[in-house]
C-alpha cells in the first residue's frame, strides 16, 4: 500500500472493478496498446505492412469509419485514436468501460505481429494491478480472478493431446461466459458439461454417451480408476444439469443461472477434462 492508503487518507481498494473502470485502469490499458502497437509505427503507415493492414481493418470493420479518414502519419493517428478512446471533451465522451474491454479484446484477436502473448501478458498485469475482475484466458477477456482457475481452463485449451472436440466445447463455454453485453450462462454450462462428455467418449472410443453413462462405463471398460469422491461429485453435477428444472431442459420464464454457477462449471469441467486425460494416459490409452 502507498503511504496515503496506510494512513487512511485514501481508501484501500478492496472491491474488484466489475461493472466500472477507473482512470488508472483505463489509462493502463491505453498505455499497453500504445506501447505494443502505436510505438511500432515508424512515422508513416505504409500499404504493404502488417500495421497498415491492421489499422485499415480497425478503421473499416471495428470503428466502421470511412477508410479515407484513416490518418497515415503517426501524430494525427494518435490524436484521432485518443479522441475515440478517451473522448474529445466536446461531442464524443469516449469508450464506456465495457467498450474498452471490447477494444482490447479486438486488438488481441487481430494482433498484427507473430504472437499476441506479450500484449495479453501486459494487459493481464494491468488488470491485476488495478483490481479488475477480468483477465485474458486464451484470446477472451473473462471475469475469472483466481490464477488456478485460469490455469485449469488454459491447460485444456493448450493441451497437446488429441482432445480437440473437448477443447472446442471449453472454448465455446468460455466465449458464452465472456460476452459482457449478453452473457449466456445457461449455454455456457451446457458446453462445459459437453466437454467432459466429449473427453469421456474419446477415451471410450464412442460418440454419443452422456456424462452419466460415461462415468459408469469408464471404470468398467478401461483401466481408469476414478477417485470415488470425484466420480460422485460429477454424478451430482450431472444431475444438477439434467433434472426436471436443470440446465438441459427448456424453462418457462427467466433462468436463475448466474455468472458464478457458469464460471464454477467452466473451471470444474476444465479441471475434470484434464484429470480424465491424465488418467487415460496412465491407463495406457493413446491420446497423443
């Protein structure tokens, strides 16, 4: 803590920034964009460079501005981008907090250089420092604040094993959770459970067994020895998603499923996918 915070002159920020963004966070994210993208411009934008193509696409497809208004010199380009991001103080009030995240996410997903890892790492450092509730996981900004939770999801997405369909379900669950304008928690949970079903079917060499059937058959048809407590926990989770009022049935009226449930299922199912994959390898099942 700073001197002023220790002595109580400024409140210690203990609540994560979830539905808002203070100036420190907004400025920090701008600085990463400036350092990783803008500073790479050497005076002028040229038509054959990756940076030029990136800014044309940004202007045309993201800002939806006339391409002929794109400044080709670094100084007026910075000025225009600042007006869009921070506001011009007259007409444009700048990005809303969620639009800043949209913008940063777009940069990561359309990064003009070979790897976006340093950009995402730098953004995550700012998010952590400023107590933002969001982090980059893969190429999406999601409200996951625990490093172990992030690691469980990334372990699936980055796995070198032949579990592509399970990865796709986790990726989709993450995307549905990451939509800050209209998050779909119900379908995110469906995708998370489907990832576990998928890894089970891959191990069993089947195509359509449900999670309940997968859990029963794994120990019977393979050498995989599931921990009884884990097996029971996932049987209960499957029951939660499959009962009369569960996730996999159409409901009348609003859903009671919220972010916390969807995040929990994403993290738990990612961890269980990793667990089953490791168990399968130890049992001599080829997932390489």
